[in-house]
C-alpha cells in the first residue's frame, strides 16, 4: 500500500490523526480524551481537530494507528 501525505486544503476529504494516549500519556492543554471510532483505542482530540471536523464534513478522524493503516469509517460522531 502506498500513502501520500499532503497538506489539507478546504474541501478535501481525508483522515485526521488523533494522537494515541499510549504515545502521549498526559495529553496537552485543551485536549479531550476520546475513543478511536474504528478500533476503540484511547486517543486525544485537540481543539484544532474539533474545529476541523466541525467545518469540514468530508474529514474522518481515527487514532494514529488506524489513520496510518488507512482504516476509515464514514462518520466520527
């Protein structure tokens, strides 16, 4: 499988990577602990991620592991 990472432009679809709690145990200010909608792993949702998902309907979110494997689900919430 080949993947190409490119900067997001408004209107693009794509997968938003949510950092895994196992990689970032304490998170950061304004991050909210959520579950990956694909595998159920604990991951962090940032304020920027929430804004992106609120304004870009074609973006899906997943933990970093699922995102890098290209796993998708049609809706995050």
